[in-house]
């Protein structure tokens, strides 16, 4: 929830390289992924930077010849009549429909502002690289004095719901359409069922942005401002970047996986995308990405002949769990 009481909206996109691979191999059908769930030798792999012609699993990528798979996860805030044109001029904006889970169009042309995004890129000799960005007005550091308004933090909060990084937002996540602007609400069961406004989040940054990222941000923000004083991108910042140190052993020593990422303290998180999980880094989270299937879970099996046996892992991509099975459930006798 943002400070104004609107839901923030998430989306995932993928580049044409990954899309083409999924379509050609029919991985959009979960049935075609079952063989990876049942095998400890066949490793699921998305296309990497040396193209889709890779014939060995010894390394994910050997050299750069073509663009590898790219996934982008973005998060947006909803603008309404309370937002001024001056404020919106600091954001990359777009128009989207707001649609309920049932498919009902709640608003035909809602104006949204980008507040954060991950870029996940399967590269040459580094396996995957995660880079995460935020708008500078998202949230203050937890240990700083909060004197200015933020998208995800109300510095003038004076209710009983002002605890920092507390998940006040509760299911079901509904929209009230009785007013001109859709409003984020939930249902409260107390002597009947009542509609209740969702409580805005009070998010602060638990870990500081590194000095190296801060220095680079200043350089690029100044450069963007020099090109165009009105550039919205001068108001965004890199939070950090992370990659595998040993991409040829992507899931090696699963229980001690921190050894296989670039050393980074504190954890790398994005307050707009992971406000309540700021103690876990990007790669650590993505190790749990599993292929679809009942009871399927990414796991490292017992070592045999000095080779790790991997089962049901989705190559760090949560996107694959959206695959739907084409097999219809068999009819049950009466």
C-alpha cells in the first residue's frame, strides 16, 4: 500500500529471446516440464548469452554471442486526483486498466508511476546478474530522521498503525468502486462482514545503499540531468547488483548458497518489491524457484561422482511456475 491508500501494482515481463525459447519448447504447458521434476540428471535451463545452441551443462554460458534471457519485475504506484502534475513529472508514467480478479474493469485508464524494478539477465560467464532500482522518493532509511513525504512512508502518521515495516495490508485484496476513484479495501468479519479500508504501509529502508552504488547514482543522475533537465530517470537510483561467483555450479551446496554469490553485506533488497523481506538477498530468494507440479520443489539431491544432482529447479525464474497443464483431470465415476 502506498501512503495515499492505493495498492502498488506488480508485473513481470520477459524479453523475446526467453519468450521464443519457451514457445519453441512448449514450456508454457506444464506437462512438458514434468520430466525435469522427475529427473536428477536433466537440468532445466533458460537460454544464456551464447545462444540456445548450448549442448553441455558443464557451464551455463561460455562466451557472449547473443543476448540471453532477461526478466523484468516492475512495481507501480497509482496516481489519483491528489497528485499534482509537478509530482508526476518525477516519474516514468503509463496508462493501464485496473481489473479485478474476476475480470471486471475497475478503471479504463489509470495513470501509474514506476517506483521500482528488478532486471534479471542471464549473461556470459556469470550465469545470472540481478540489478535492482528504485525511485528516490520511495522510503527513508529506518535510522534517518523522517521529515519529507515518501510514497511508502507517512512521516506524519499519528494513528495506531505507524509501526515501520509491519505488514498491515490484509487479504482479501479488494477494490471499492463506489467512488470515482477505486479504493483499496478488505473485508472484516466481526458481527457480520464489513468493508474496511486497507491500512497504508509504513516502509523504511533497513539496510543502507552501498557507497559504490551511491557514487554511481550521483554520476548517472547528473549525466541524465545534463542531457535533459526534465528527464524522469534522474529520480531513480541503483540499489545494487548481484551475481553468481560460480555459475558452472549454480546450485552447489544449496544449504550454504551464500558462498556462491558475490559477497555483499547487507542483503540486496528493493523496498518497493520486498518491503517485508529485507533480510534476504535477490539470489537467495530465487534459489527456491521451482517448476510447476504437485509437490514440486527445487532441491539438491545427494552428491554422486562429485556431481550435484538437481531436481525440479526452475533456473532461478519464478516465471516458470505460471505454466498451466494441458492435461485435463480424468473424469470421476458417479
